[in-house]
C-alpha cells in the first residue's frame, strides 16, 4: 500500500475518532433509553460480552476491523485471539461475516478453518491504523479506539458515525488482499505439488497421466486432489482450478497441461 493511501486511511480514522467524541458530547445528557453512544466500562471480559451480544443479534451482516496494536505477550495474544475467533461462530445462519486485519494479527489457523466451511468468514489483510470495530447490520457498532482521553470502548447507534465507519470499512476492503492467497499451502514443497495438481485439474489432464507426471500412484494422486478440493471449498475439479486462480494460487504457466517430469 502506498504512503499516500496510508495517509488517507490515517486521516479517515482520525475523522472517525473525532466524530465519535463529538457524538458522545452531543448525546451525553440524553436518557439511557435515548442514548445513541454508550460507553462500555469494565475489563476485557466486559468487552467480549458486549461483542458476543451484538454478534448473536446480527441478522444480515457482521463487519470487523481487527487492527489493534499487537500484544507484547505472545500468550495473552493467543488467548485473546482464540476468544475473539470463537465469538464469530455464534453468528446466525445466513449472516455474512467479513474480517479485516493487519499482517501481524493474521490468524492463519482461523483462515484455514474457513476453507470448505458452508458459511466461511471472508478474511482480508491490509495495513491499517490501530482500530477495533465490530459493525452489525449497519445499525450498531462496537468500537475500541484511542482518543484524546485514552482508550474508549463504545456501543454506537448514531447514524452519522455508522455511515462513516461503514464507508471506512468498504474503502479498505476493496483494496485489501484475500488472506487465503498466501497461507493455503505454507510448506514450500507442498505448495509446489499443489500448484502442479491444480494446473492439471484446470487443464483437464487425466488422473493416470497426472499421477505419472507427479511420480505417485493414481490412488495417492486422487487423495491429494480430494484434500485440495476440500481446502478450497470446491465441489468439482474444474471449480478447484478456477478458485485457485482467483486466489492467486495458480500462476499462468501452471494452467497448461503437464509435460515431462515435474521440477524437483
């Protein structure tokens, strides 16, 4: 991402923070029933409970910006990541879930879990200023952000703030990179084998020919194919090849039929 784009995102986040602070001041004197922005007091557990309640009540969409400053404690980071990840599985059927995160916070295990799921969480990666936000159905949001008075956790229902948050999310999402591009096959040798198999599938090479080219038995080759299709959530071999190309896993040269022996 260019420096100019990062500056634009930083400015957009500052506008979100300023809008939240001004909205807090505007709605401070309203009764509890009329408040459009409420502060969430308490510890990390209180924040999780708030997020859990919002996620459970979603009917259409959940959009998440996960870009807080990385924890200095690896153990604490793993525990919080696991707790937050499990919250998403509480979403009702049919709710679209999209997650934006930054490279240091990318949970590769969680991304792998999405391949083959009936309702996968779409995950994309971008370089973002520090922000934690959960937007539900475009009608409510839970935001944890730094402000002039320190870290503030708020449940927001103010329409102007929600529009700004949603626009911010959409702008970043459109330029972000799908997480699956780089982590479906993390082992170099496995990735090379998978690319050759995907290329053979897309080119329509028979199992017998492809297995011979890979110097494996037909049975082993078919097992590899089944595993790759499962990872990609594909219902057919051709769909697996197309899906791999869409994710950037299949270079142009890999789409042609195999000839000769594979590189070693």
